[in-house]
C-alpha cells in the first residue's frame, strides 16, 4: 500500500469545491483512495465523506 502525506495550506481547508475536485479525480482510478485526519478515514471518491472530516488548513 502506498501512503502519501500532504499538508493542507489553504486556511479554508477542504470545503465543497476542493472536495468535489478531489472526488472527481479519485473516481478516475480503479484503486481505493482514502483521506485520513486524526484517525478518521473518508473515501476520497465520495465528496460528503471527505467534507465530513472538516479538514482545515494551517
């Protein structure tokens, strides 16, 4: 399994528009893609799961 760590720099975090763009791109791949924050995982192909993580930038 490949793990990539990325820091969100935008202070607005992953809100509706970036979450939608992420989901659209993730759906192009056959593999499973997850976003994780503080031990909670979200399927990157599902916009509402990604938004439910409430990812904020620093």
